[in-house]
């Protein structure tokens, strides 16, 4: 099966699972199962560990922070003559954010309440799906993809792009539950929506790359 077809099927599969979960989340604002999972994750919460998780989670998963961070990343890629990659860096993150805002408004699920679980830092806005998870999956997943595709980069840079993103993507979901900012189903929804959107965006990127869109013009040097 071709890579493009696989990405399209993966996107459809994840978004197909996301839709019934979103409808369920709309009808269950504070499900007992989610409360029990949060209590289990929050069983041991020393103050120092909470602060470390909060700082790391903000720097690696904050939707607002990552949506701003894509700008210098895109500028860097543009200067490296990776013009399509630079445009996709911004387009992938910002379209994801716009779509997610619409879904959050439609589902209208409230955040976890301090009366039910421990909330490290009260959050405003809606809860489903987790913006941190969806944004992290797209941003760090994209950097991971660049590390795989850009084989001409130096070995150290590629290793960083193949290791750190995986840690950030895996860490962000449990951290949101640990901090009391999201329910487990919010996190699952973030992974499904973020993964589906990422696979679809990557499918579009590979097609555009095949069409040589925004490919730098190669200047031929004149021989004397």
C-alpha cells in the first residue's frame, strides 16, 4: 500500500473514532470513570513534582506557546530553503487550532472541577478535546517527520528531532490528567483528533512535495 493511501486511511480511522467519543463527551461532562482515573493518576502529588510537570508541560505542550513557536521555526526552515516545510509548519498548527476551537465550542464540555479532583492551576475554556495534546502531536510530530525525511541534516540534529518529539508527545497526555486540567477522555480525544489532523496534513504535504510546490529555483553557474 502506498504511503499516501496509508496516511489517508489512518486519518479517516482516527477521526472516525473521534466523532462518537466527542458526542459521548458532550453528554457526560464529569463521568465517574474519568474521575476515578484522575484520582489514580493523582495518587502521589508532591508539590515539587507538580511544579516540574507544570513547567515542562507548558513549555512542550501549551497550545498557545506552540502556535507562537511555529513562527520562528518556519522562519528558520525558510532560510534553509525548505519553503514548503516552512509554510506547512504554520498551516498545520494554525488550521488545527481553528478546527479545535470550533469543536470545543460545539461539545461545550466543562473543565474538571476542584471539588472532584485536584486542580493544580485552574484553566478557562472548554475541556474536550485537549488542546495541549492535539497541538503537541502536530508540532512535535511534524519535527519528528522532518528528522526522518531530511536525511542530509547532520546526525546530531536528526537524533534530537527523532528523540525529543517522541518524549513530548507521550508525556503531554498523562501530564494533563496529573495536573487536573483535563479528563482522560479529553486526552484521548486530543490524541485522536491531533493524530487524524496530522496524518491528513502530512498527506497533503507529501502530495505538494511531489508536485514540487515552493521548490527553490536552482541557479546554474555559468562556466567561463
